[in-house]
C-alpha cells in the first residue's frame, strides 16, 4: 500500500494514487471476477473436503480422551449408525456406563474465528449430557486455550438432552467470544439431531430394504422435514408439517420411491414378554405403510417367530397413513395379540403407534433455535463499520482532536474490547466454512465494509480509518524523529554510520521483509487447498489485541511490527501487512494493469476448482 492507514487529513482528491497511470479499461473488473472465482473455488474445495470427511470412517475418540470425562471407562466401542459418530463406553467389568458422541463431522461447517471444532459429549442412559471435552480445534491457539480453561462455559451444557433442541442461552467466553459461541452452536446442532438408542443403534441397511422392495437402489440421508404428512400425496419435496426422521428411498435413476423408518431410534422401551422389539417400516410417496418387518428383538425368540409368521396381524397396519397409525386405538380397532405371543405382539402394535406419534412430533422438537448474537461488542463493531464510511468522506478528519478521538475509539472498541480485527486467519477461516453472520453480525458487517467498499469506491476504509493497529502506528509516527535521533546519537553501531547510511540500512531491512506479506498469502492459499493447518494468526499481530489471552506468538509479531514502524513511519501498514495487501487488491480503479498478482490469483482459482470438481 502507498497510502497511510487510519487517517489521512488531506482531501481525497490530493491523495497519492496507488494505481498505475496507464492501464486497460475493464482490467479492474476482470481482477474482481478472478478474485471471486478464486474465493468460490477455495470454498467449494473446502466443502468437498468436508463432505469427504463425512463419508469417511470417523476415527473413534481415544480412550484417554473419554477417561477425561469418565475415569471408569475401560473400553470404547463404535456404534453402527447413520446419525453421526457415536460410541458405547464400558467399564472394566464390561458394564455399559453410557454413550459418547462427537460433534464432528456434523458441526464441521460451523466456523469460529478461523476454524471448526470437535467436541466429545458424554451421555448417561437417559441421553443427557454429563460432561464435555474439546478434543480438536482448528481455531486460533490462544482463543482455544482460553475457552478450554473456562470451566463455567462447559458446565452450561450439562443436563441438555439428545434429540431435543435447547433454547438455553449460552454465554460465550470473554475475549474468545466467537470461538466459544461456535463451539456452543456445534454442540447444540449435534444434540438437536435424532436421539440415539443404546438398545437398537444399528442403521437401516440397503439389503434389508431390497428384501422387501427390490426396486430400491439407494437410501437417502435421514430427513428432518422431507416426508409427506397426513397421507397427502407428495413428490418427495420438503413440505410444511412434514414428519421428521425418515429416510428417502430411490431407484436406479435417482427417482424417489418412498420412505423408510426404523422404530428403534424413537421407541425402544415398549416391553413385551421379556423386552422391546424394533421394526422396519416402509411407506410409499403418499405416506401409506406398505411393508413392515421385525428387525431385532430382546423378547423370547419363539414368541417373536410367531409374530413374524402371523400375516393377518400385519395387515391390520398396512394401508394406513402416518396420522392414522399415530392415532391407532388398539381396543377400538380390535387389534388383538397373536395367539401364543400376546404380550410380544401387543408390544409391537404399541411400538408402531408410539413411533408414529413421536415422528410426527419430532419436527418441532429437533429444530434448533438459531439465535443472533447482537451483543454490545457486536453492536459497537457494526456501528463503527458504518460510521467509518461516513468518517472517511468527512472534512472533520482535518481536525486533530476529532481525528485522535476517532482513533482512540477504534483502538479501544474494535481492538481492546471486541477484538474484532480483520485478519488472514479470519478471511481464510470464513472462506473455508462460510461467514457466521448470526454468531458475529458486527464483525461480518465490518468485513463486508472492508472488502466491498474499496470495490465501490477508491477508498480502503478499514485500513485507512478503522484498523486499531494502524492507529497505534499513527501514534508512533510522532515519535519516529525522536527515536531515530537517539539511536543515531547513542548506538555504537549507528555512530559509525553516516545518517544517510542509517536511513539506507532501515530501508534495506524493510525491503528485505517486503516479501513476507506475499509469503503469508501463499501460506493462506495452501492452508485452504490442503489439510495443512499452520496457525495463520501467528503470521500477523492482530491476535495480540485479544489481551485476555496473554502472551502469544502474535504478541511478539505485534511488538516487532510496532518497533519497525517506530523506525520507519507506518512501515508495517505500507509494506508488510498481508491483510492490507489483500484488501487493497480490490480497490476500485478503472486504469489498473494486470500483472503477476492477477496471474497468481488465476492459478489459485484453477487449482481450487480442479480439486473441487475432480
């Protein structure tokens, strides 16, 4: 950048232009198009990698990580389920002590400041949360450490139930708000899914469907709102009032044939003679039950066998739709038990009725409440983002006291209080997983102003007028003359050099470091295109403004950048800031020339899309 960040008291027309005097009309918009293509390609690549992770076999949590929340755990056993990663936990006596679930990969799309998380949840026999533990995070190291050390934050999840959405307001961790709230949303998303069954955990297999319905070629993912209701005809599209928890059945051409459900995931406590029974139910597109079969049972096998073979018993349920099955009155319908297996067969009938009732009610229960985090910090950030546009075009910037007041406001509110600075880690993380508008509405608006306003105007509002680190350098520039004078007069090394040689030495150092922002941008691109997860926050000083975290690598970079700017006014913003380089790339100009930077963006776009569609 060739302009001073934060403040420029000179009129806009007198600023030094950062674009070449010669160029091709339309080249700027071609540059914007290339950047959009690259960003969408990087996002598409990330989403494809996430989908591959979901389809891949999930590694079970280590025994050590489970023992952190349940010391008596001696063995962890994976449960075959389509409902996400879940595991049974046994003690040394091989007694089942509970169940463990993880938020990954279901919550991998929920990004905090710069990455997603995987949280381990320990559930009791009633599937209520007993304890939680973070086992993996791609967010910034310092923010994660602050969240992990806040016991009060983790206790807020105890008592939440699997299969029900919680309206409980979760308080974030001060200084790591975005990181903690993204962890909380991931936990709530995972818990709002379908309730697991310790007795009947196994998902529906294609072979058992095809034994009843040979035309079925594939089973869709479990649906939350895609099945027809009240027996109304449906083309398979989501509809209001739909029954949740069913799985779509398709033929070889991908056309939907009907729906499948297993009762074990919603009803597993209807006792027969000796235990409950799980059923497989198949429905056509109009929601009418066409096939029903016993999958497994804890009841005595002779009795279960009698029920399997009694075809007249099953015909009492076939031909009824969802609502009719849910409202089934066993006495009024004169549904009697199978001779020789009365208790078992009546338990089966109650299981069908109760499972339909719960499936009908489930849609409301599992819809998580999506809250907006309009905290004071986010409101203040949004206000400064919008006010920054007006301030950048105001003549009041020429008044020293107003300029210093605005700088102090940005430094305290955006930097020290909210910690809402734009950085490579933020941009890369949100490119990877999407912008968390609800969790960080103020910061999202700030990013929008930082990136979009330069496209619409010739101003880099964020770097020139809002960035707290730019304000700090602006203040240091006043001390530059005094500092250089002292160094030249007292330093043994400097005393041997002529003043011109000292200036040349400082200029040479800055020129040597000028390659660092481009290296940081390359690292960010590789971070997005691969599984390499270097802490991007360490490449810039902005994480140091989260002062509650304490000393970090970013703090060292922060001190070094200010020391360098004390030697050469605004040195970091002018030459070394990768975020500033990225934002300034989209500064509007009708006469910009295409160069090696544009070629690099094109290469990134081509590589990203080749991975996304390959």
